[in-house]
């Protein structure tokens, strides 16, 4: 069977992305221009992101200490990063990507080859970043839109009646929900270690804890490939907390009544002025309201 060429894959991916963006509008999500064009239609851009956290600390009650991004006029596959040297006093984690929430982000052949569930989830995730949907501090916005993107992908495949992709989307949702639980447990233990021990001893202890959380360990090891495990701990945990802190709770809110547009509207009530602990309190309050309503309907 002949291998599909890049041009044909990009054409099919472009049609699929148009369909995804039409679907998200039905959920009350305003689509953006991210990924609407292909690398044949527009010169591609990639990003290199850095997260830096002071050694011995975690970004629990505020933003990560340093977050920066560098844009390149080439896809990430053509700009392999060889090494990031140690930064005294800081833990460093980095990531490269062709997909981001900006009209400069175009569909590349590598993205077109991704599994359908990942492509749908990424497109919706980047749309949710649009200011017409959420315009919040990065660490709060990511914690809301990461589960929303996965839930919207699940709804998309329900609508499409694609059992295989629906099953894969559900499996990914369940896995990331467990990742969220494990990460929150690990972060609580890591915070205690940094309080009780010197930085180097605490880091060694935290690294030794990670295998006890198998779903998170797989995620951690996959994403730090090529980086220095000894220097990535604080930055990586802080980064992942921004994405998965509220994942389990938000999926639980959706499962109470399956009303995703309603959940999007609820989460839009979170304001720029809220601190992380206030966002948590808001979600707990919303959870209590949903439980009360569900009890009355029984």
C-alpha cells in the first residue's frame, strides 16, 4: 500500500481542523486562527519554551518564577536543541513545539501524522487559549483548559460516532485524571521534603519518590528525555502543576451532568484577580453546588 505523501496528509488534516473548529463554536468556544493554515500555505513557526523555578521551591501559591518563549522561523524538527546548561540557583525545564495559540502556528506534516485524538485535543486546547474564551494568568488558564480540551475531544468523537477514537479519548482522559491525582500527591510530598531537608537531599528524595507514581513517572520521563533529571525537578513539577492541578476535579464536575457548554460558562466566571487558592475554593464551591442539585434531582 503506497505511503500517503505530505501534501495529501496536510489536505486531510486541514479539512479535519475546519470541522473541529466548527464543532467548538457549538460548545460556546470561539475558534482562533491557530493551525488553520498548513505549512504549504504559510511559512511555519515553532516555539522554544523555558520554565525556571528557584532551587528548593515549587510554584504552589503563585506563578512559576521565570517563564519565557523564543520563536523560530522553522519547525522544531529542524532546530534540535542539544543542551541547556545549568543555571545557578534555578531548576530548568524546556519544551519545543510547532503547535501554540497563535495564528503563526500552522499545521505541519508531523502534526498531520499525529493520532486523531491528539490532533483534536491540541486544536481545541489552543482555541481555548483565545482571549475570547479565557484571558487569565498562564498557570491558571492552563489548569482550566487542559481538562476542557480533553473533554471537548471526547464530545467531538461522540458526535462523530467513531468508537475507536472515542475509546482512545476516554482512555486518555482517564489516564490524565490519574496523572492529576498522582501529581498532586507527589507535589504535597515534595513540598514537605523541601521544608524538612537541605535542597540536594530533598531533590534526591523526590526523584526517588517518582516511580511510586507510575502514570506520572511515564509522563515525566517522556517529557524530560535529553534533559538533566537532577536539575529539572522543581521546574517540571511546577510546570505540570499548572496543567494538571485541577484536572481531576474539573472532569468530575463534567461527569455530574455531562453539560460541557455549561461547564465552560461556569469556569469563565474565574477572574484574573483570583489567586490559585481562590480558584481552588471556587471549584470546590462549584462542586458542592453540583452535588446539591444532583441530590435534589434524585
